[in-house]
């Protein structure tokens, strides 16, 4: 079985010292979020993940889900684990106290999610989809819908899904064919087929609440005609308990490369009873509430796999004996030295570590802004924070999942041939994390969202939410001589980002193809610069505390590696963006 130990020390560092838990405590509803609360919550989450979820990760992958007569059975141990998850209050952790939730901040919730994803990525999808459904109904549902569904979703007694994709359309949701016919009693008959529905059918909860995109009879064409409906698997009775079976059926389970213990379903809606959520023809904007939460959640999935892949690779490198160190024998009493002594192994491990810790730091910074956007009493402060979250959402989704894939592949490489063997568990990380770069909008779509929607939004307001604090930090930290080795690389990368941003914006106005051609490289350039900002801030803290403390010394050493060995990639990325898209456009289609 693979090993996992929750990185609690680093989690407390990014939450308390980097993001600043005192800023969190200043928000309404977070007054008690201090070390006395944060520590026990994270420790109990770590205990649940390592003792309950981790042991069924590989067995769940081996067994997978099964479908019989429209009913899905999850692997052995999953129903019991989910029951324990709910009884422990983890489903209600971040839910609204008005509906039975604990109301804990997203800053803490996202770190708990990371642990769950590290321990068992398949399991994480069941409560993860419910959280997104809860957010969508909280923002767009009627008071009656909230009263009916949110307490059950918050407790985990019921789970949620989002049903978007159809066999003939994925990203282009304007092509959906699912219909919603008014029934005359305020409900609608939903008819159509959906595919790739995570947690669409399972045996973990007594009811499943589907949020379904469909079109009304008078719907205008394209995405302007999409409406959102809540469609329960079982129709709630007057007592709020599940009653008659609705016209919702799982018609198939996808046979997947990874996340095999997560039920990915094809769903048929046959005149299923549903109710409109939000306004007619405005379903896409309502669904984006759920999708944006899901995209941040998928980024956390990538981070979770990066962490567990790193831990297992580092442990193997300390134990595996092969060859001798190039600069002199390290273990003369052994037949060979541990492979940790070899430069290329250290390069791989430090790359994994630097990206993982950098992503966690950026997540903590973003999660705090998420909390501010939801809780701050001042509308301007909420807007400023939301601008930052909106800008970072596609970056976190794409950059973190790329980092998760890269870490999984590097982890296998550290293990060598043994990493390719199923029983050692490293190949499962690669299979499981690969989907994160694809679902909830492929990473290419995230890049298009960044250049097509976020760059020019509100006259550049989203960009200013990042550019202004980074510039202010660079100017302030430049006064500290010890910070020069971190500020100079950050400043250069930030300058490249500013130059490239202006160029992409200008070219995109003249020719949208140029913006599309630059998008993926631009997103990674932006993302690495954001990580450099996070690393420089961490280095500033560590410099003050490194003497006599191994944690801060390691933090500084990792920061130096990132600045010297990873951040220079921004130079080549900038060159590729500035090269333009002509080589992409000029290639003859018949030659592909």
C-alpha cells in the first residue's frame, strides 16, 4: 500500500503565516478560527484520511464500481467510509449553518479537500460534487428549494451532481438537446441523455440530487437558451423523505483509465420531474456558480496527487540502493548508496516539491480571498477579492492539474521499473490524476477563459487584482538585501508577464486566432509567475525564522530551487507567445 502523511506543518504555515489567519478571523463568522480550532480540525481530517480513506484507495481501484439493473454498487468499504465521513461532520464542514452546516471557511475546507484527494481521489468526487450543487442552490435556488435540499446536502444524507455533457457535445453546451416541458403545476418534464456524470448513481446516500441543463420549448438558440433544473432521483414526500422513483436511470458506467472507484455514469432522463433553478434561459450563469467551485476543486485534486506522489517517491529514494554518489560514497557499509544521492533523482524530487508547495501556497492565498469575497462586510472589498478569485480560477485548475500529472510521472520515474508495476501504487496516481486535466473544462479551455474572458473583463479589473499587489510586494521587498535572490527572478518574470499580457491583448483584438494560439503558454507563464510571487512571500517569512529551524531552512532551499531551476521556463514561454500563431494557422489541414 502507498504511504501518505498529511503535510500538516506546511498547511499550518500557508494558512497562519502566509495567508494570515488573523485576516480570516476578522471576517464575520470566522472570529474563532484560530490555532485552537484549525489544529484539531486538520489533525482529525488527517486521521480520517490516513486511517479510513487511504486503505481502500487501491482496493477501490482494483474492484471499481458495478452496475446491475440500473443500480450502482461502489467498491467494498466505500459505503462505510462515506457513512463515517458524514457522521464525522466532514460533509457539513463548509456548509451554511442556517441549513445545518458548520460554516467553516474555505481556507480550511480546501486544505481538508487536499488531504482527501491525496488519500483517495475517487472518494473525493462524491462529496465534491455535492459541495458544488450546494453552492449553486444556495445562490440561485428558491427559498423552498433551499429549505428542501440544502439541509440534506449539507449533512451528506443526499448527494449532488451536475449534468451538463451529452454524447454529441461537451464544451459547446449550446448544442445540448435535453428538453424541459412545462407540466402545468410548476414542475417540468426533463427528457434527454447525459454522459460523464460523476456520482450519477451510487449506493452511498439515500437520494441523489441532479442539477440538469435543459432547454425550454421557447428557448433561443445556443447558450442563451439554456435553463437549469433540479431533478431528484427520488421525489421527496411531504415529510421530506425520499418517495417515488423519478424518471432518472443510469444506463451505463464508463470504463475509465483511472478514478475507477468513482461512478462515472451515462444518465437517461425520461420525463423526469424537475424544477427550474433561477431564471428561464439563464441556466448557464447559474451552473457556472457550480462549475467555478468545481474547477477550484479539481485544482485541489491535482495538488493532492502531487503531494502523495512526492511523498512516495521521496520515501523510495531514501531506501532504494543503486550505484554510488558521483561526489563520493555516502554509505560505505552498504553495497550501494540510496538513489537520493544522484543529481537527477534530486532534480525530480525537488521539482515535485517546489511545484507542490508553491501550489499549496497559491491555493491558501486564493482561498483567503474566496472567504473575503463571501464574508467581508464591505462591498468593495468583496468585489476586489472576487476579482482575484475569478482571475485565479482557470490558472489554479490548469496549473495545479498539470503539476499533479507531472508529479505523478516524475514519481514513477524515481521508482524506475518498479513504478510501472501495479502493486506499488505509483501508476495509479498517474491514471487517476490524468482526468483532472480534462474534466470541468479541459486545460486548453481554461487558457481560453483566461485570455478570452478574464484579461479584458471590466477594463482590466481582474488583472489589477493580481498585478497591483505583486508590484507593491516587489517594491517593498526590494529594500531588503537578503531578498534580492528571490525578488530579482520574480521581478524579471513579472516584467515578462506584463509585456506578454499587453501583446496578447493587442493581438487578440485584431485577430482572435492569435489570442487562442497564445493561450496555453500564456496561462502557464502567468501561473509560474504567480507561484514565484507565493514563493518570494514564503521566503521572506522563512528568512526571519530559518536559524535553528529545519522547516524554514528547507523552505528557503526549495524557494531557491524554484527560482533558479523552474521559473526560467517563463523566458521560453514568453518567446513562444510572442512568436505568434502563424505556424499553427499556416499548416494545411489536409496534411494532418
